[in-house]
């Protein structure tokens, strides 16, 4: 499966999972392996949710397009996430662009 990664998804990976020089390649590899292993669920509005093989709480949101998957964003579930939801929710309250 061919996997493309948006700038947004690569940046979220760098910020929330781990800093890396080539986040795009790392995300594409992880999504391709998880997809091949069948770790795929149907998400809202036609999205596919792909769960990471190594970190089960890490979910990649993908959009299928003509034989490839485009990773648009990602998140981590659970309180043992690298950046727990309570911290990202607290930041959201201060962001006037998000309502």
C-alpha cells in the first residue's frame, strides 16, 4: 500500500510521538505495516483509522485516494500518551482560532 503523509500529520508526529529528522518516512512506514497487519477501522466521513503496531493508542487518520492512503492527522488515546489529552485540551482553551 502506497502511503502519503501531509505536513500536518508529520508535524503532529514530531510534536506528540517523537522528534525525528524524517517524520514523513517514519509515519508512512508505520502506517503501511499496520495496514498490512489489518489494524484498520472505519472512521467518520469515509476516513480509515489505522492503529500503530508498536503503540496501540496511536491512531493515524487516513483518507483513501486512488490506491493510496493519505495520512491527514494522528492522535494518541489514553492517559499514558506521550502528550496526554488533558494537556492538549488545556492548550485548546487558549487558542482563539479553535472554538
